[in-house]
């Protein structure tokens, strides 16, 4: 029995283009499909594809969006031909909302988007200002310098990352230091981070690796526990979370705290999807065994956000982090240059002072017992003189010496 192929879907880039052309956000599309925003994000990135009824519904929705786009494209030339004259330019007013739901409040929450903000959300995340653009004036470039882009990413992601790292380690200073060190590494590799589709995830992975490094236990300040949370419930939850193995704790935090799906959690923890699922189930089972009220993932997510938000966590300003990263890079560069110069000087000195040929050492004299001393030559005795004369008289060469004779 052969299996019929599923409903065809457009490429991932086309899916996102159709959604943006219809002025729909990922959250709105997720509500219409009955899935989470992270699921829509993975569909548009091409890492996962829907199956079954979700695939058919998604294909029908994309088909309807494509038909609306084609119909709008056909109506545009007709409207221009009927109007004939260009409409008067209208001043453009840019206003960005603040207060509840603003970028500042979103940065203070525990959950961060797993990917970079889409175009419509980036427009909402701009600083608060209201300006009227002159239609006759030349448009100003909207591109950001690397320092401005880094500062925007730092201000957006730091508050939530510090809270997440605090839940991961239970230490406030270590959480702050880990996030700042991760952003310093990101500034050193900024071209790579700027092109990454998920820069916050890039920094988060580096911060988690630094915070969970086994070398942290050897630092003097990490040998003593820090003051626990003031609330007894928060203290119990944090202690229960810290009892989990580091890998299980990180998996639980990424899936139930940050909101990543299972494939994204597996990719960030560098594990297979089945192994990540087993870690997540074991972590949930351990949490529910000690705190039965946290058996519901929604309750667990809410409680993690409450524990993280109740702590007063601080972080340095973006320029301070950038300057620290540049100083660190200069220090290691100078150290590498100094080590190379020292190595070259040592090699040159060795070549200059090394001998050109091998001279075996002269062993010192030793006294050997039991061997008679060598006697100096003296006068020959009569027997020695007779033997010498006999040897001289005998024939030393010739064929006669080779012929046997009878005695």
C-alpha cells in the first residue's frame, strides 16, 4: 500500500512573503491556525513542515493569501489608469506605542522571541518619537551602524537573558557576568552575529555555556551560596530547579521558560530530539514530584517568570560592554604578539649559542683492580734472542712454504 503525497506547500521564503504581504504577524497567523507562534516561525524557516490537517489548512490559507495578492496586483494598474492624476502627498506620522506591551516591558519578561523580530514588529520596537516627514526632502538612510545595532540588541535581550541565567545558576553576579561576557564575545564576532537569523539565541547559547562551565566551581566567590529569594515559594522552586542536572535544567528552561519548541531546544543544547524529549520529561517528572502544583506546563512557565521577575538583577550599559570587549581583544592580541616575539627570540638565541658539531665528553680515569700493570720494554733474554734469530733465518715467503714436507 503506497502512501499518497501530502498537500504541496510553497517554499519557506514564499510563505513568509505571503504573510507579510497580507499584513499578518506571526502571532495573528498562529491564532488563525490554532498553533503557537514558535511553530509558525519554524514553518517559515523551513526547519519543520505541518502534517495532516494542519498541512491542508496551512496550504489553503497560503493559497487564499496568494490569490488576494494577485488580485491586488491586478487592481493596482486599473486604479492608476482611472485616477490619472497623482494624489497630493500626505505627511507621514511615525508613532510608536509605549507602556504595556512596549519593547521595554517585553525585554523585562522571561520569554524572548526565538528568532529576530520580523519587519512589522521591528517597526513597533523603534524608540518613541513622532515626526512629520517632508515629502520633498530626500529620505534619510535607515541603516544602523554596528555599534547602534549592537546596543539595540543588548538593550532588548539583556534583561530577560540575565533572569534566565539566574534561574539556570541561582547566582545573581554569575548571571550578570555570563550575559555580559556573552555579549562581549558577540561584539568580537559581530559580523557573524549580525547575519545570524537568531542573534538573541546566539548570545543565549554562549551565556548558558559560560554559566554552566565546570570551571566556575573553582572560583572563590562561587564556593559560598548567595542569599536565597525572600519569598518561601520562590525559594522552594529555585532550590528544586537547581537540584536538577545541568542538562535537564537547561532543557526545561529553554522549553518551558523561553518557549522554544523541541527541535530548537535540541539544536541549542547540541543533542538529538529524542534525547532532548527524555531530558524534558525527566525534568518535569522531578519538578512535579517535589512540587505537584507545577505538573501543568503553563503553571510552571508562569512560576518561572514570577521567580525571575521578583529578583533585582542589574547589568552594565552597552558602551561599557563594547569597551570591555575591545579591551579584552586588545589584551589577548598583545599577549599573543608578546608570546610570539619571546618564542622567536628564544629560538634565535638557541641557534646562536648552540655548538656546530658534536664533541663527545672525555670520561675521567678510573683504577681497575686485578690487572697487572704494563711493564716497560727491557733487554731480551737468551731464549728470546734465540727465538728471534730462528724466525729471521726461516723463509718468510715463497712456494717452498706451501709444499708439505715429511719430517
